[in-house]
């Protein structure tokens, strides 16, 4: 089993969805990722929090065996994001982004973290993603996420980062934006030309498209009748994806990338069933495996 | 093997897509359906054309063994539709709809057609769909399509029609509109409460969601790097769907509905690779089966 390092945001989110409203619940890409991946493999988190960060939120990670030595405490307030979703849950409207202590964050890997073999660079400034890569010594697999903001404002740094990673996980809309195409397969091909060997295009309720070694693999998401809050679905996907690969130490195997994508979409299907990290916090391997089996029937063409 | 009856439009289409422009190419739901379904089972077409309908277009159906006795010739011009697509190929903009001879069309089934066991009511006025049902004697399986226009203008006739069919095939957007929900699974559940035993929600490049006997089944479409013209994809889907069920005479079997949906999405993936009916006209069983095998690998989680 491999160890997973994640560098990303630790945040409080205020969220409005058609299902309701919550104030300052725990969020941030690194939290979603860690709570998801730690179901399968040991996780180390690097990030920054402020004075207002509650100890129970660190404890939640510790309870799942996550190594929190890399969580830096800084004077000031924790990153706060306020977002709202309409009936189209695929699109979040950012109402407020208060970077707070995150504004001056530079990732510093504690000793022991630099030898992690599975590295996930969550959706942060590509310059910070590069700073992480400069500190790791023997990565087997480097996976990154990014978003429209960095595509618009730091395309050169982003391009440099893409040359140094193995797999990019990216939303469909952002994949098309990055490659200036309107077709997902064409976007995946172009991303692979930019550096990564493989790319997973995340499609929300429509699942994912994995492109690797000139081949496509695609599946829909687990069909849900009710989605409460889509926040963190992408980071949860990444957690399941990396969790699978680290658990079985299977970086670089195409069949494993398929299964890792299935783990990703399944984990995300739990996250969206409640606000924030609630669903992930109580999730057990038993529940995961039940849904996994059900999913296989849902997408099975072996009639 | 069962016989398939289709009632729908026979048309000329003028189309603009990002890939180009064509004028007055053969189109219409019944043509797309018949060219798709006839790859698998015998098809009978009922529809109306005008003086301008070219004999080669009837011959194209005849060459595929389609029974064209039900194509009525009326003085006037054939139905003409003009549509345009932007980069989002999921949405057509209707520029012109000239009903012409279709305006006064009432379906009349020739003798021999009334005993067809597999009936597809393409997307026409629900009143005309009911007129077809009044003329058939021993249907095994009645499948229908509909669209936003009928949902908005003839909801009562549409509701009455839904009580008389076994399966509804419908676009995702229209399924949500019909049921006033924003979730595909919830929409499918509500449609089943309205009458049909099963529903297939068509999702374009994202494939389909089949809902039957309280269960979901979903797959993405065959991934294509280039889509030339999405016109007729839904009717082609219906053709593959009905073609499979009639070929193996498997109405009412859940496993068969799954496979029929796969046939539908695969057939549609050919249609969109060229303008109008071009791709379907030259398609062979060998090409279909090759893509079918490739598709099974693309969606296979048996790693």
C-alpha cells in the first residue's frame, strides 16, 4: 500500500443549494480529498488554517488515520468560500472568496511527507503546485487538478505544471476551456499532448471520461434521485481515484486507472448526498462496497 | 423476428452545424428510424410526402427491405425543416418549420401494417399517435417519443397517450420539462407514474438512462472526437432500440431493454458522424458489430 500526499485548501464554506443552506461548514479541496482517500490508504495533508479552525475538524481527519502534521496554523482566519447553486447543480455561483490565511500560503512538507509516492496537487495556484513538486523525492504518481481561474490567469505556470505530472483530473467545462475545443474526446487528446500521460474528465452526474494511451473509457455516475450539495464532488472523486491506486499500489496500469475512476465517481456520489463533508464522515467500507456492486449492475451490459 | 411499424415525419432538412451546411437533405423522424431499425428487423413506414419527394429517397428505404406502402403521396411540398447548431451540439435552433403536406396528415395503416407487433410512434402530435393506436390490432410493444412543443401545447393528449404505451423514449431536457423536476432519475420515476412501464432518457453524448421496474441502467454514448451533425440522433436511437427488440422478439425483458438501449446509442453514434442520413445509408452490420465490441471495452469495469 502506498502513502498519499495531498496539498490543497482547508476551508469553511457557506453554501446555498435548492435543498437548503448551511453556514461555515468544513470544506476545502484537501479535506474532501483526505476524507475520501483515507477510506482506502494512508493520507498526509499539507495546508494552512487560521485561529478559527476548530480542533474537532482536525480530529475528524485524525480519526480516519490521516497524518495532519502538515497542517500549518497561522494567525488570522481560515479560507472561507460562499457559493450558491440553482437547479442546475453542475454550476456553482461563487458569491464570496475570502482567502484569509491562504493568501500567503506556501506549502512546506514536514519530514516524512517528502517520500510519499502518491501525490495529489489539488486545485491551487500552479506556482504552489510546482513548489510541492520541488520538495518530493521519489513520486510514483503525480496527479493534479486545476480550474478556470488558473487557466485564465496563469496559463504559462499551468502549462509548465502539466509537463511534470502523470495524470490531470479536470472538469469537462474546464477541459474544453483549457484546450479551446467543444468536444470532450478532442479535449482529452490535446491535454495529453500538453504533458500528462492520462486525463480524467469529470462530468458530474454524467460520470467521467478517462483517456489514456490513445484509448477512451467512460461511465456515467451512480444515478441519484436527490442531490443535496455538489460541493467537493470533484475533490472526493480525486480521493477515491488516488485511494484505489495507492491501496493496491497500481500506478500506471490502464486497468487500474479505469477502476480508480469508478472508485472516484462512487465516492463523489456519497458526498453530494449531504451538505459538506457529512456523508463522507460517516461512510464505511461496507456502504462503499454495496454501492460499488450495485453500480456494476447499473452499468453492466452482460445480459 | 417481429415486424416494426413506424409512424412519423418524412422531410427535407436544411442544416447548419459548426462542420458545414447542407440544403434539403433527406430527414424526418420516420426516415432516421427506418434506416436504423431496418439493419436489424423488417420495418413498415407510415408517413406523407409531397410532389417534390425524390424517388431515390423512397428507393433508399426499399433497398433496406423497408415496406413503403404506407407512404402517402399528396399534392404540395414535403415537410421542410431548417435548423442550426452552435458549438453546443446538444441544442438545435429551429430556423424554419414548413409543415406543408404534413399539416393535414392523418396516418392510415395499409392492410398488413395493422398487425405489426412492434410499434414506434415517432415525435408527432399525440392526437395522431392516438390515431395510430386505434388502428393496430395486436401490438406486443408500443414505444413513443415526444418533444417540448407537445408538452407545452397538448399536455392532456400527451398524458392520454402515455397511458397507452409501454415505453417512452425522451430527451433529458424534455423529460425534466414534462415532469417539472431537475433530476433525471426523479423525472424517470414520475414518467413511469404517468403510464409507461419503462422510460429511456436520451442524453446525447452522455448516453442514456433506462428506468424500468424500479431500477436504473445507464451508460455513456460511444465517445466521438468529431460530431458533424446531431440531427436525427434521437430517432436513430429509437431505431436501434426497437430493431434489437424486434430482431430477437424480446419485448418486456429487462435485460433486453438494456441491450436495446446500447444498440440505440451505438446506432446514434454513427448518424452524427455525417450530415443527414449519409452515415446510416452506408452502414453495415459488420461496422455496427465492430463498434459494439469496442464500446463494450470502453464501458467495461471488468479489470
